[in-house]
C-alpha cells in the first residue's frame, strides 16, 4: 500500500500475486479453510485499497508464475526475505 501513496485515485492498479490460492482467498473466489488470520488481514488491506479508488480507478488481479524471472516478483521475493 505504501507504493500507492501519491498516486491519483483514478489511476488503475494491477496486483500481481504469485499465489493463485492467496489471490482466490482475498477476492473471495476460494473459501479459506486454513490461514484464517492471514486471509482476514489480506481482505482488510484489499477492502481499504478498493475504498480509496474511484470508479475510474480500477483494480485488476493478474497472477504471475513465481520463480520465473519476473522482475517485480523477484523484487517482492527479495523484500519478503529481508522481512
């Protein structure tokens, strides 16, 4: 969410997770039977993101294959490793 600071509310956003399961949990396509706290937190962050957008500021989800030399995914993995 920090990377969205300063962006216009009508700017489209693309979220590119490398986990189809996590993506399904957060957008509600898949019912979570485990990791309830993680799913709850993800949904809260997503709702906050959506509430900050206008009708023109669409939010898309596009899955990317993990560990496939995708520049942004590799950067996210490095940041996650750093904690």
